[in-house]
């Protein structure tokens, strides 16, 4: 079971992961704690010790930045990560909103772009999350007026003369969630993509990329990504506890 001081939840600057409000972090933690072994098994995040049950994908025990994750193979994008052990990073692909695995190339190609979320987990020294960059780097290169979007976010254009061509930042100023995402592209040859960096404890960084169409669901998306990572970490502890 994940304890309240599980390393993926700890952060030097607050209760949990900084970009999330106290209430959001608490609700996600509680849902992860009480989701139950059966629910994790239904999602394919837990496999039996010593064998793989029918209908359940095999999983790998992966360690990034000192954090253990038990990841079903179907979520892993690259074959070289299909092994147990320590890795510099993990690359995942999943479907929104089902959270189904999309690591298989054929399944990924058959999925509409607006339903694809890519997640990268890496151990990067000195990394800054998108929210921290708002008050340091981005505020120096904002240009144009503030735009209020229907989904409750504020949109600001980044200065193309500073190297930010066709790039915008969207962030929440009303709920205290700390959500911020940077979006780029949208031309004839480049798909528009949004990404959000979240720095966890010990320099562990989570970057997830998604279609700007999903910004309408930014609250659910942000909370679901963290909840998903907590389940991967919990399933690892469940597995170790059954050894």
C-alpha cells in the first residue's frame, strides 16, 4: 500500500506535487489508497507472482530516479525498455479517456490523435516544471493581450522574436491548481501539441504531451495522469509485498 510519505508524493516545497492544490492532491491520494487490488487487476496493473493470469499483460519492474514502477508492457513505447531494472527514463503511450495502453505501434496509428497521451518519466537534475517557468522565463517573453478561454484557462502568446514561433502558454489563475501547459505547432506540416512538465521529488520529471483539444478537460486530464502514475507505483509495492 502507498503510504502518505511515498516518495512519489513527497516534495520539498509542499504537501505533494507542487502544481496540484492541497485538495486535489489529497483526493487523488485517497482514491489511489482505496481503489483496491481488484481495480488495479482489472486495469492490468497487477499480475500474479510467478505467472501471468489470462487476459493480463506481463509487466516490468522499472526504476527511475529511485522510484519503482511496475509497468504493463502494453504502455511502453520502446522495445529497449521492455526489461526489469534501472532506466534513465520511461516512455509511455495511453488512450484518453480510457487510459488503455497504446504502446503497440499499430494500435497507436489506429487511434485518433486527440485521444493519445504520451508520458515521459525521467530523472533530470535541476529541471523546472511548467508552472515554475511561468514566474521566471515565460513572463519575460509574453506578448500581446491576455486571452480568457472557455475552459477557464488564460492564454498568453510567447514572443516569436525570442525563438518561440507559434507557441502559447495556457495556465489556471482561478482555482489554485497550478496547472500550466505550453502549446506549439499547428501549421500545415507540424501538428499542434501541448505539453506539461511536472517535477516530482528527487528531480524526477513527468512530461505529458497531448492534443490541444483536450484542454477542455484539463482538470480531469491532469488528475488522471497523476493517479495513473500512483497506480503504477502502488502496483510495484503490491508486487513486492507478495514476494
